[in-house]
């Protein structure tokens, strides 16, 4: 099983554009953390950080006795001396046929400059690049224009649709969890207009943000339906001060998923398998015909419990609605490590299911190929013309 999966091409259905000029403290390679006293130290005490340092030590052919700081310093030296070569090396030999690049990063921060965009994109062969547009980035960039609300709505829809066509985007994405949480209450048009006007006036509450950004999400749903592309939604934890960690269970999206503008009208992908709520995510994916998910945070950031979390997702979710995604972000090593870790864990999980008589060897191989590649083609239909 390991050899079979090792040779399967992957479609990375969710990863982020990054810049070597904006790398945070290296401790965040094991997952972002909020800034504060001793976080530089604490972030390096996580299990996953140690694993990644060990892997880099091997990659740099350093002796086993080389301390973590020496590995960090060697890594920093390589990035500093030739950032393009180092970034490109993280994509080499990964056997990833297509990268679906989310273009809205960094979150609630200054957009990448053209030079930064060109630097990152040039590290990936052109034939292996596709794009995903984040709704909130477009909304935030439109706010300073202070348009009338009706003009804002029309312009947002038009700009999204135009860029879907211009960039041949394969999906839209919402990071609504970072703006309003996932406990979405679909607002009335009048309430959305009032919230928008308060945002423009500079006197607004968190509740106003919730109403406004939920409305922009619904406008994005209209564009997704018009352009016949899926909508990704961030679920699971986040590392922003804006993130409400009480509200990232994807089950909170029930009202949204039942809305007539969404249910059986657009394909919705619950990103990151709702980690750590994989069972709830699996149940949603099984119940709603138009809902899919990916494995990104489940196999990477769950660390010790990765296999258990994948099995929890498999408990309910139809196996033809689960896809690979790296959620590569912040550091280029994620594009190198994620495919390796994914293949290793998927092979172990499927081998165990075979031994436990949940599936035959033939079916296990078919499931591996589906999750690695085939399911993405069925979900992101525009990829079919690119591969």
C-alpha cells in the first residue's frame, strides 16, 4: 500500500501563497500562535515542531546531534542566500499534479505585492497552478470606495465574476470564521445595509461585522452559482486574534447549508475536515449531497492523533467526497512535508482498515487514488480542462 500511494499523483486542493519577506517566527511552522510573552519559546515545545526539525535535519544532511537551533540557522542561511532556489526545492519531487492556490492571503493584512506574487507563482510550473479567490479580500478592498450599498453589492459580484474568468479560478473561498465565526445567522437585506453603513462610518460592533460579512458570503454564493464553481469555507481552528475559538465547529453552519441559495445549488467544501470535529464534518458531508471536505489540518496539525482523526472522518463521510489538501501556509516547508506526511498516514490508515476487514486491498487502492486525485476532479470540475 505504501509503495502504491507513494507513486500516486496528488491534487492539492487548498494551499496559500506566501512570501519569504513576510515569514513569521519559525516556531509557527507547527501552527500559528497569537503573539505574546514567551511564545517564541512555547511554540517550539510542541510535538510537531520537533518532528519538523528532525525532518529538516535529515534533509540538510546534518548530524543527528545537531541541536534544533543549528537546524533553524541552516534553514535561515539557505533562505537568505537564495530564497528562490530554496522555495523551488520545496516543491520538487512532491508528485503534485496541481496546486490550487488561495490568493486572499495574508488574512486581514496588506495584500501581496506583484513582485511577491510573481516570486511565489514562479516556484510552481505554470501548468500546475490554479487559483481560488477569497471573497472577503474583495469585500475589504472595496470598502474604502464608500459606495452606496446597492452599488457595493453589484460591484462585489461583478469583480468576483470577472476575476473568476480572468484567472480561470477553480473555486471561491470564504474565511467567514475569522470575521463572524461559523454560527451564521443569515441577515435580512435591511440589516446588512445598516451594518455596511456602520462599517463605513467607523462606528460598528462585532455584531455588525458578523452581519456584513455573512451577507458578502451570500453574495459570493450567487457568484459561485453563476460561474458554476465550488465554494470553500474555512472550518476548524485559526490563529488570528480575530478568531472566535468557541465557534469553529462546522455543525454551526447548519442554517447556512440549509439556505435555498446553497442547498443542492452550489458545491461547498468544508476545509480542514473541521478539525478537531472530524466526526461532525463527516456527518455533514454524508447528509448534504453538495458538501465535500479535505484532509488538510487533520493529517498535518493533529500530530499525535492524525490517524485517529482520519478514521473519525471516515466513520461517516462518503469516501468519494474527501480530498487531499496541504493547507500549506507561512513557510515553504509545508509544501514539501505535507505530501509526504499525507501519503504515509493514508497508507497506514487504509492498511489497517484492510486488516480489520473493512475493505479489500482492491478497494483500499481505489480509495487512495480517489482521495489523492479523482475526487478533486469531480468536485472542482474546471480542473478537468487543466489536467
